C-alpha cells in the first residue's frame, strides 16, 4: 500500500520533474530538504529519461541520421507520457525497459 501522504506531498514536485532537465533539477533541489520518496522516484526516472533524450539527439543522430532520431524520439515521448500519467495518478510507473536501471543508477538522489 502506498503512503498517500507522501504521494500527495510529493506530487507537485514530481510533476515539475517531468519538464525536461531544468524541471528535474528544480524538483531535485526543492526535494533535498524533504526527501519525499514519490518525488525522488520521479526525479530519478526523469534524470534517466533526460539522459536518453540527450543521447538520442547526439549519438543516434550523429551515427544513424535524422530518421532514426525521429523514431526513437517518438518512442521516448511515449515513455514520457507513460511516466507523466503515472505521476498524475499517484502511481510509481517505471519507464519501460530502462526504469529499473534509472532507480538503481541514481539511488543516491
């Protein structure tokens, strides 16, 4: 059973974390004091997602071209939508394929 107080208290910052890197950084900084688990979960998810978007724009485009960058960009946007809907509904939704890794890699946040 999820802690509803934690979810409700952390939902605003979790939503903010979904707005690219600047939103992720703002949510992370504002969450440093409270250490809300719901917010921390989504900060880790979005930090990883931001990394994927950066790599898509840099590596995929450089080596495979704009068409593949566009296809992967659409997939990443769908991942973002899944995460955002989970955040709004108060559920911890892992980003498909990578979400568990993001939670592990960024567990200190």
